[in-house]
C-alpha cells in the first residue's frame, strides 16, 4: 500500500483541489466549457425577462457561486489554441455547410436538387517547391525532374520536412506569395462579381436584374498549402429568385454553372501598383451529387476539417509577432514560413500585422447570406439548450418559447486556469469529452441530420 507522503506532488495537488469547497460546481463549469484550454472568468449578474409581458423569469449572479466567478469557453476556432472549442466550431461548420446542401435548419430538403459544385481555387506558382506526387500505380515520382532551372529529382517520403519549401530560396518569389495571400480575399470578391456577370449573360439578363431570375449562394473555407500560400475550397449553389425554396430556371444546370465558374476565374484579377493577383491554373470544379464521389456529407466534413486550421499548418506560429527580433527566438518555424514572415516585415506596417499569417488577413470561413443558417443561430440554440438543461437540474420549468431578453452587466476577471491542478483536472475532463457527441436540442439534431 502506498503511503500518502509517497504520492507525487501533482497527485497531492489534485486531491487538495477536489477537497476544496465548491469543487463540484467548479468542475461542472469546466465540463460546460468542454474542458476549454483557456476559459474566461466572468463576474456579474443577469436577469431573464419575458419580452412580451415583462415578467421576470429568472436571475443569476456570480455572487452566489462558490468560486465567485463564472467560467465560459474562449471560443477560439483554432485547434492549436483550444482543442475543445475548435471541435465545437468544426461541428457547427459541418452542419452549416450540410444544411445548405441537403436541407435542414430552415433550408428545405429540395435544395439538394439544385445545381451545386465543390470548387478548389489555388494560387499561381511563385517558384518550384519540393513536392511528392504519386502515379496511377502508386509509385512516387521524382520531384521536379527538370533540365533547366531549379530541380530536385528526389523521391520524397511522406512527412519529409522539405515538402512545400522552395527548391531554390534565392530565386523564389516570396514577395509575390505574401502579396497574393494578402489580396486573396479581394480576389474572391472580384470572382463573385464576375460569376454573376457570366451567369447573367448565360440567361440573357442584365447583371443588375440577375436576382430576379436566379441567385448565387456559396460557402467557402481558406486552407494553407504546405508552401505557405492560401487556397480556397468553396461550395457554390444556384437557387431561384426566391432563394433556397425555389429551383433555378429550366436549363440553368451544372454545365452552365461550371462554365460560368471557369470563365469568371480566368477573368478575375486584382491590380496592384506593380503586381497582378490572379488565380492559379489549377481550378478543380466537381459536381456534388447524391450518388457521386463528392456527396453532401463528404463535402461538409471536408470543409469543416479545415475550418479549425490556421497558418500553423504551414509551419508558422499561431500568434502575432511583436517585433522581427522576436522571430529569431521562435522555435519550430519552417524555413519557408520564416522567409515569408521576413518578407511581410520588409513590405511595411500593412503586412507586418499579418506576418504570422504569412500575409493573409481575411476570414477563414465565410458564406453568402442565404446559403444556410448562421453560426450565431447555432450558438444561440446551444445556449438555449444548456439554459433549459440547467433549469431542469435546478428543478425549474423550462424557459417559454416566447422571445426573452437578458439584462445584466458582466466584466472579465481573468483568463485561463490559475494552478497546475486546475489545468490537470481540465485536461482529464477534456479527454473524457473528446469522443462524446456534442449536446444539441432534439429538434435541432433532426433538422441538421
């Protein structure tokens, strides 16, 4: 039998934390955040009021908490910063994308019969980089077996740290790469304008009248390639003038949509003083069909997978850099990312704030207004579910279905856990929840499935 004094110190600290008054409530709050890595400690109070009658339905104050504060999740979408919050964000993104493809959450199921494509937009080449290609027989091809210019000719293994790095850093266009990243969001906007122009020409109406005939809806996510350059994965759908409830006009099908996308991508460009931003030659347009390779489920899962990744996937850091001197103290940077960060810094203040993102400062997940529901709506649904669950636990009646308002005042008391034992308990809770399904209201689940 092990004597108490022989136990490791960290185990003693866990026991001491569990023995403190209010531990059960503290653990309940950590569980409600999913074991968030960096929760926010709030102090304040709120009152729930029926919007129609003014009746007070309930009140809450952190003064009544044994801890004196309330823990709430940080909500960071990046898996590198908070695994539990990123998991929630990925789950929400999956349902957001899928509802725009298969219906659910106020989107009719008939939308699955509309023309829909999954498109990948890439950046142009800024110089040869180490790559790994496999032929039809599964054999690895030589890397850039060229007679002229930089070449490698090696057959790289999976996970080779050189993959994505410039073969010849001295001739690689790092300036063009970071400028392309910086203007990629604007290039997407220009593409959407040209796409509507192409579709208006295809149906024979003025672009200003296109919405009276059909609507273009989309959702996209940005992903970093190994070379540190952004590319976009997008779902593009055609609706009738009434939105998802109406199909597009007869004859406006997948072929028309695909041709319009290819023409719009070729025409799109953003002019800078001495640099033109265009899409790369690789444009992949794939129809989304129920019995095809790219189904609703697979596309939604694919996009959700990249919604929680950032520039750290390209070998850079996931936090802003204060000074260029700080860069030389950062460990784990790839040579390609380091060169792009230094280039951002050399190009001036407008690029320096996005140096850790290799120049990209846009949103990672965006959608058009009528594509499907919103992340905010799903967060409110989840908050309502948890509020009803908490009231049921306290022996109170669920909140009425009528609109309610919450009036109160809150302020941040701090962030993160304060002791090693709190971090350890949170890690154990996070591990327990890792393979559990996320809680949802029953009717929400049915709509989203």
